[in-house]
């Protein structure tokens, strides 16, 4: 979890869901991804490259 530095969210935890399903399959079959995506920021993360890109965007360097 990452924490907000301040602002409206204060010190509340920030949650990111790294979903291994293809984004195009979210909401198909038994996938409840769209429902969870309303509550938490969700990202497709199926490969090391996607993970690296996401971490680079989310973490201050």
C-alpha cells in the first residue's frame, strides 16, 4: 500500500489492484473486476513490463 502525503485523503491507505486478467476480459465469465474497480484503482498487470511501467508511474523516484 502507498499512503497519501496529505490533502483530502489525509493519511488513508491507497490501494491498487494489480489484475492479471486481460482488461478486455474484465466483467466476462465470473470476473467481478468492474465491481471492484469502482472501489479501488485497478490495473492490468500480466507481464513484468506492465509491472515495471506501473511501479514507475506510482512510486516517486
